[in-house]
């Protein structure tokens, strides 16, 4: 029964990836840059946000951005894949990476709502999905840079956000992703 459930989720994930942008890319950015801890990429810091310093970023995080009032966060972490999985993602595409990422989050979710979107920003491929984790809606976007695989998670740190606040948070995430360069 559980395998059937995972099969249905897998098929929905495959069938649901679309080419449209799920959120806008028009949130104002500062002229300040953050750099990933591994040097793979950098991007601009959104207005009203700051980048955590290198000495406070945990070993599991590549980038950590925080809203100035500490109500929300954007984190980027590398997804460590074995050689075979990496080859399959490179061959089959970014939607497979989203499926793998969903598997990493399955234990922490309640009533997972997976609506993946495969999209392109500045000639880079991304695939996003949203989940309900600890009663908070979280958006995760997966991507690849310089042969490495990453996921960017946007979530609230202080309570449940209204639909308008979530839209704004996910627009911040989308805008930051559009600012990435390597």
C-alpha cells in the first residue's frame, strides 16, 4: 500500500512539472552579494534581508539568508548524491532531482502537498515543490551548479504566514534564484 502511495506521488511529480514561473522575480535586491560556502555560486541579497556570516553557517548549509526581523529564512544546502544517482539526474533532468529531494523531506512532512514546477531562469533549470512541514508551508527549489546538486528552502521562522506573506516570501526566493551566477 505504501509503495502504491509513493508511486502515485512519483507519477504526479513527473506529470506536474510545468514551464511557467510559479512566482515573480521582481523583489528588490540590494547591491550586496552573498557567496556560497563552497564557492560554486553567488547572488544578490534581497532588501530587508542579510546573509549569515561564514562562521555562523552550519556545515550542512551552503548559503543562509535571514529576514532582518528574523521571521523567515532562505537556506541552500548541497544534496550529496552517489555517482549512479548523479548520472541519472544528469541524464533524466532536474525533475528527478526534485523527486530525490522529496524523499529527503518525507519524514518531516504532514500531508505533503507536492506541486512541482520545472522552470528556467537566466538559462538555468530549476524545479520547485511545496510541502507542509510542522504546520508551516515550505517551498523547496532544486538546481545544479558546476556538477553539484542543491536545494533552496524558503520558510517562516515565526508562526504561520498568510497566503500573501507566503507569496512574498516565495517571490523573494524566486528573485534570489534569478540573481545566481557562478
